[in-house]
């Protein structure tokens, strides 16, 4: 049987993942950017071609987690379709993810854009958590691990989706979303990046316009603290007694276009020292010494001396910012948002269901979304949940290594099911 040639789009507010089902998707920022020093517009991943991605102006089709600008979204999709060689009219349809509780008026605009503007023959809409829940159960169905086997067979479970604009806690019963139990936190990857911009700009450099750089720093050095009070005390110690502080080398967009941790694995100085052979190094030193002697003689003859040009790195010290930023996921009140953190919200979602579902819900929690990939995220959530729920309930959280790609992979798998067309509209 020939596989369906379905286009799968995980259309997130931060990143879009676009491609044919069963093939590797194109992952790119869902945005159009423009630099102050350049008239050109950069669509999606074209931002890597910008000679100076500093003080960028961003235009996004999403606002507060909902798709409101289809003209902008169509530009981004057309670029992705062209670069990936996707023929819309000869495809077998489109599988598109949409936000939880999408507004009817926005759905109407979506149908118009998909069928009239792009010409897809059919459309299947699904929420990301629903797809991830079905797919992850399918993945674990043949597992020999007792915990994973229990998740695949469980009649009730929870999906925690930490997205770009929001975090959703979605309970399921018999693979159906319990709408009355869905909870939303107004914290996501965007809020974390903005908070880090404020901290860095207040304490060190003014980087309020450097969203691109700050987002890279967040993804490189931030982590979730297992014990916030202990780490905060440790961060106040001297540098010699503080293992948390590090120096981040900011890109100057002349000799370097990406930042890196000083002394880290991406430090060019360490890479050069590691990759240089001792013999070649000795020969190079000898040649350099001979060349310096010749140059010295020429300079003496000219009666001039030239001072060497030293380009210093611009260093950004990162200390407690590394863990206070992701802490917003567990304590949104730190920035004045009067909402519970992820652990408390899970408890609220479970308590809104019938009591017979509490035990299987706590025992089967799936974590998805880019921000769940912060180091120690799963361990911290387990610890906070253990302090909030009765001891007779066991806690099992599942964090896939590809938590940021799981929804697209789920859509790719779902579109190849024999009954997929019954879920589509034409």
C-alpha cells in the first residue's frame, strides 16, 4: 500500500516544523525579521544569512498564542514549501496543529487560507497534546519497561505542553481531552527570554533589543534548579567557591557570529588546542619564530615599531540568572503573574476530575515542548509534585529526548494511518 503524501505542519508560535509525512521536516522560526542595517527581510531560518543579527525587528503571525495574521503566515509557508520542494496541489492533504480552544473566527480564517489561498485538497486539524498522547502510547506499546507499559495501557493520563506563549496541562480519559480539566499558565519560552533580557540589561549590558542573542544564551546555559534556595546561596559566594558562575562570550558579528561559554566545548581556543597535532604545532612555532626575527630586522631597519592589535572578547557573566529564569515555570508570581506553577497546576487539573481518575493521572504524565529540555526539569517537577500529593499516589513523568519534535512526529505517524482521511475535511 502506497503511503499518503500528506504535508504535516506543527505550526507553533515560536518554531514551525514543516514537511512531508515520513520525511525529515524543516524546522525554522515562525517569523519574518528585518535588521536595522539591512533592507532585506529574512523569512524563517534565513535569519542565519543576516550579516549582523543585532537589534532585529520581528514580525510574527501569532499573538498571545493564537494565529491572527494569515498574510504573514502564508509568506512563511510559501517559503518553506518552495525550499522543501512541497507541491501542495498534488499532495494528499494537510495535517495542521492548532492551539487549544481556538476561536471560531480564527478557524474560519484558517479554512480560507488552507483551501482558497494554498489550495490543499483536504485538511485535518488536531491539537498538539492530543497527537502527542496517541503517538507516545503507540511508541511504548511494545516496551518491556513496567512504567512505560503502564502508560501505553492507561485509560487516563496527563500531557504537559510547555510552549512558546503558554503552558497547558491537559488531562485525558480514554484518549479524549477532558476540556473541563484543561489548565493554562501564561508562561512559556517567550516569557523566559524576555525575563532574561531584563535581568541582563539591568545588571550588565543593555540587551533589550538583542532577542536573538538572548534566546541563544537561554538555550545554552540555563537550567532548572533542584533546590532553589541552596543554589541561590551558592551563587552569592566568591567566584572561586561558586561553580554556577560562568562567562559567556558574546558574538561581535565580525570574527564570530555565535556566542559560546568561555572554556566550554564550543570555545574556539580549546577546539584549536585539541585539534592541533604536537608536531605541526612545533613546526608552526619554529616558522613563526623565524618569521618574527625577519620581521623584527625589517622593523629595525625602518626604525619603526608596531604594537600588536588585540581584540578583546565581550564577556557576559552568568550567575544566578541561569536558574532564576526557568524558575518562572514553577513560580510565575516571581514576575507578578498571579498563577500557580506547573506542579500546582497539575494538581488543580487532577482535582477537577472525578476522584477515581486521580491515581492513573498522577502515574502517567507526559512532558512535551522545548522548555521541558532544560536540564533537571523532570527531576524538579517530580520533587514538587511529591510534596503536593498524597503518598499513596505514585508519580511517573515521561520526558522524551525529542520533546520539542514529538508533536510533528506524532502528526507524521497519524497521517499514515489507514483511517486518516476520515478525520479530514475537504
